[in-house]
């Protein structure tokens, strides 16, 4: 499967601090990777209380919760709103 977001794409992000929105399964989230401490974009595939399991859309090439575990809701910086 090919990635949904490519280098050079323009994305509009709804920032977490500006809304009280809750994450849902299927959301594309922007979060701080717990290993690299860099921003990552992945799809929320499962919710477990205050933690979220995220996966990339290109599973064979993705580094996601299968590698670094679940992320906390506090690590989410925003959600993909529009991908141009």
C-alpha cells in the first residue's frame, strides 16, 4: 500500500491546544515520537484509555506503534484536517 502523505504535500493541521477534540480510530494524528522525539504523522488504529496505537498506511515501510509501542494522548500535537 502506498503512503497517504508524500514529501511536498501541503497539509492543514488542527492543533491540539486550540481545541478540546478527542482522538478517534481512523484519525490521522501528528505526535511526538517517543524514541526519536521528532514529529510523526500516523493513523490511529486503536484506543486504550489514555494511550493510542498508531500505524502508518504503508505498513512494510512504516515505523509505528509496532516498533515503539503505544503513544500517550498527551503526545498528540494535532490532527490532519486537510491534505492538499
